[in-house]
């Protein structure tokens, strides 16, 4: 369900730029930022970059996932 929300012009223009670069709609970009922000606030012990990458990975789905192999065991 969509709800109209007022945001500052500068935030809108910033979202517009990032949305184009990341192949999202403007509203999708703002939603993504909100999800990252909420997850970061809910998990203050985790770096924001890690939270962002985790949300992106979860959105990609399991079909692109590869099993984790520790660095010392990769060429063994």
C-alpha cells in the first residue's frame, strides 16, 4: 500500500541520482535507505556497510548463493 510522504527536495534529488545508478525507482531507493537505516539502528553493533550488503544479498535470493569456504581451505 503506497502512502504519500513529504520529503525535502534535496533528499528527493539525491534519491533520484542513486536510484538511477542502482536501477531502482525513486521510491524504491528511499525504501531501501529506510530498511538499511532501520536494520542499522536495530543492530548497532554491526557496520552499516555490512547491514547494507546483507539486505542486498537477501534480496538476490538463494539461487545465486555459493557455500562459504574459509580462505585457508579454498585451494586444498
